[in-house]
């Protein structure tokens, strides 16, 4: 808090920062301590009522929703009638949504689609390149007997 070149021992004031955490807020208080008079004077008080907000939660939720909508559209157009690997699906999402998609968000949506209704459900198969995803209805009709 002191400017460069100031000898701290010659200063008559020091500063204390107090932080109080409550369930719904955090209170920051800065006090100037007068060494000669042994007094504390409040310089400022800041109450942060939104300290628990994760700035990334909304963007993650929005991204997951965009992926969900996009993949449901792809199911309707028949994209998953052929087996697709996760890398291929990820590249398509990045290209069509015109931004980099976090793989963990894509996996969340793919996991939801694995549990989905029969018409919109996909299944996962082990392939030579990892997992492949295909529409469940199409998977049954092409199974080897």
C-alpha cells in the first residue's frame, strides 16, 4: 500500500484489511491505524453480496443447451444413422456452432442422449478409435445375427 521509496518505519499509519465471511455475503473493511494515537479509522467498507457466483456457470449451461438443441436437430436429420466417433461429433459441433465446444459439455449431452427416449436415443459402441455413437433404432436394424 505504500509508494515505492517510502521508509515504512517513518510512517505514522499502517493499514489493516478485515474480511468477514457470512452465509450470504462477504464484508471487506480497510482500517487506517494511527500508530502514534493508537486509533483505528475506517477507510472504506465493501459488502459483496454476490461473492458466491460462478461466472462460468451460465456460459456452461448455455453451451450445453446449444449442443443439446443442435444434436437433437442432427438426430432428426439422420446424422446418427451412421456410427459417429466423438471426435467427429465434436468437430461438427465446433464448426456449426462457430465456437470451440468444451468436450466435457459434449459428453454431458451425449450421456443424456444415451438415456433418452427410444426415438431419440443413441447407443455407444466400442470402435478401433474409441467409442462410436449411432441411433438406437438404426443399431437394432443393422446388428449382426
